[in-house]
C-alpha cells in the first residue's frame, strides 16, 4: 500500500468514526471497551449503515424515486468495490477494507440494503412476524456482521444471540422513536398490536391504551435482550465488556420510557451523557 492510499484509507476510517460519534453516541461510547485495533472496524460498519440511512431519511424534500436511485447507486458501488477488494469512496473505502479483512459475507450486506429499500415504500407492518422480515436485514444482520470482529470462541453458537441483540436494539429504537417515525409517515409497531390494545400513535397521547401497548412491547423487547445475553459467555473479555455496556446503556432506554410514563411523544428519551462518559472513561483506563 502506498503512502497516499494508506492516508486515504485512514481518512475513510476517521470519517466513519466521526459518523459514529455524531449519530450513534451510545454505541460509540461502548466501543472504547474494545481493543484499539478493533474499534475502527466497528466504526466502519456503523458508517456503512449510517450512510445508507441518510440516503433513505435525510436527503430533505427529495422524491422517493430519487432516493431509490441514490440507494441503488450506493449499493451497486459498494458491491462492485467489494468484489474488487478496494474502494475510492470516502466511506466505503473503510467498509470494504473491513469486509475483506474479516471475510464478511456479501449476502449480509445485500440483505441490509434490501431492508433499507423497504423503508422507502413500506410504512406499516401487519404482524410482528412481518416486522421480523424487515429486521432480518436492518438489525439482525448487523449482529452477524459484528460477530467476526468480536472473535467469539464458537461462532455458530454465538450467531443466534448476536442476531437477537441487533433485533433488541432496533425494537428499542422503534419504541423510543415513535413520534419521529410518525413524522416520516412510518409506524413500526405492528398493526395487530395496535388493534389488540386499541392504541393509536397518531393521537400522540400516552393514554391508558398506549400505556398497555408499551408495556407489552417493552416486555417483548426485554425478552430479545435475554436471548442476546446468552452469547456473552462466548466472547473474549473485552468484547463481552463492550457488548454488555452497549446492552446496559441501550436497554436502559426502556427503563427511561417507563419512568416517563410511556410518553414517547413529548420528548425523545435519551441515555444521560454522564452514563456514556462513564463507559468511555472506563475504556480509556483499560487501553
């Protein structure tokens, strides 16, 4: 590798790190518990997911057709570059490097891109099973891609918990971001659940029906966290520490939703900065 290409690759990893720091602060704090050599690759995977997400959600008043075209172009660029083993894209250069180093499965990236495309046209999910189809590519697959970076003792045994953690994280996002998703015209809470409890998120009120619905959804999400916890013992100590911290911080969002009386409409529930800083400080002390 030439000095120029090394500098370009370093800049790409740095861009991914900044994306992670700016938009995924809970995950970012947890990465400080990983070996310093592993962190850039986690940032790269985050950068890939965030870049695709920005195409879907953050292009401003851009027609769906143009978003679809931009996402397709991004996906084609990535898959072409991955097949070639290198990229000149400012974000994908680091992602391709990580994917090649860890022999990450192409199919996992393809499933992620498929779910991102669903966000452009699908606005509701009838059943939880329907939502799981979407989350296979948008969440569970992230656990699959992260797993080789964490170096578990037995990869096959750790796969199910890794997928479960991705799902638990995204379910937590869905419950926290109900109001934000409504603004985008989407409802990720299954329609059958809304009917069962007589809840209507469009009212934007934590009424009795909404509270009962949220209690049900939070219990289901915690069950997914429980499945994920089964894999902690298969990870090296530092990897397990990172995942345990992310799980504790992110799972704590559910506690805060409860403490807010299940009101996810008035303000966005957040993990306090002091907790994130505590995680980061612990990691810095063990570098």
